[in-house]
């Protein structure tokens, strides 16, 4: 598939707030994270990143709390291009930074909670269905 238009994309606002954690690559993943309904884990040789509900205590030396998010309703075809680029461009134009997560079926875009309403407004104005 080629570039996607905003009209075809529906975004769902996620109800909970999230915290981003950075841990050493060999750190244990808390059981509470693994038992939760939504979490994302990324691991490299340099770090272990965990995104989970703000209510879950993760013993991380570095974290960033207060993130809210959107789910791009999918599943999306893996051949689609421009999905994140379109959303990122809209939010960049209103000076809102993002933290993007991808799964096999779809993408998630997190923004600082204090910018969530402004992000919703900008995305609606750009033609996204929320």
C-alpha cells in the first residue's frame, strides 16, 4: 500500500496515564507490569525501556511520568506508509512532542498529559477521526 490519508485513520484516546521507564538491559521486569492490560517493552544492548500505567511502581533510575495516548485503530497493513509521519507532522506544527510505540497490528502515540487536549484538537482539525 502507499501513503495513507488522514481520513482513513481513526484514533482512540487511551483512558489511563503512562510512565516511561529506563532501566539497565539486564533488569528484572516487575510482575505487575506483565500482569497489566497495557504495557510496552523495548530492549537493546544499552537499555530496557518499559511503558506502563503510571500506577505501577517500577524501580527505575530514570523515568518520565504523565503521558497520555492515542491508539491508531487497526489492524494496519504493514505496507502502509506515512501513518506516524502524518500524526507527527500535525503535532510538530503545534509544538507537541511524541513518544511512539509500534506493534504488529498498529501504532500508539503518547504525548505529555498536559498537551493531550491540544493534541486532540490539532488532530481533529487535520482530519483525524477521534
